[in-house]
C-alpha cells in the first residue's frame, strides 16, 4: 500500500442497503400499501375483518422510516414522500381515535367515514390553495438548498426548516425594501463552492 494512502472505511449494511434502494419505486409502493391499509382498517371497523391489520401497519411505518433516511431524494420525491406521510398521519389519527371509541363503546361507523372524507377533502383543497402552493414551493427550495450543500460539502446537512423559512422571509422583506419590487422569486446559487439563496426579479 502506498505511503499516505488510507482506504475508505467499509460501508455498513444499512448504507449498502440504502444505495440499492430505488426511492421512487419505494414511494410508489408505500402509496399502494397505505391505500390497502386504509381499506383494511375500514373493513375492520365495519366488522368485515375481525382483526386490525397490524402486520401491514407495521410494514407501512417501517417503510416510511426507511424512506425518511434514504439518500438521493430530489425535491420532487421529497414532496411526494411528505404528502404520503401527511396522509398516513391523517389516517392514523382516525384509526387511533376509532379504536379508542370502540373500546369505550361510543363508536359510530358512519361518523368515522364522514369525518375521514371531510378531512381528506379539506387537506386536498388546502394543498391547491395559494397558501398551500407557497408552502410547497418553500419546501422545494429548502430541499434544493440542502441538496446543494450536501453536494458541495460531501456531508449530510441537518438544517432546521423553520429557521430556513424565517431567514427567507427576512430576505424577502429586505429585498422589497431595497428594490421596491414585489414580483420576485428565490433560487439556489452555487458560486466558488459557496451555496446561497438569492432573490431574482420576475419579468
């Protein structure tokens, strides 16, 4: 072995498994599993299935954890994963509530179905609103900024989204005060190895 040369550390089993992970197809599989889980729970609450689908539920939670830690996610895949996670949380909150009501003897089947449909419809409407689209754009910018930092540094970056958002809001105010321009957008810029978020006027 040549002097001064050090062999890179051997990768762990988890790291090798993540490298083989097809994130896009696994997100698609997660969506399918979650839909099956939703149907199974509904059938359970209607009395068609005698037991709750606990095994499938564990698999859905496991796959979510795996995908949360998976590398090589672009902003589009990050957004898709967050959407599935949000849907899962909505379902899981209802499942937990209904199971408790069943134990207490206060559960009404039609109320569960109506409330779930209403909640899902509300979340879909919010995602299509101006506020929802702005939130989506903020998350995509955050993902792009973090990905650029990781590419430049070669290290995983743990950045707080709330702090990033507050910093961006302050930049927006400063840009408006300085230029008087209210039509602009932000973009991630990499220059001389440094990553930043800069405002750019819209034409």
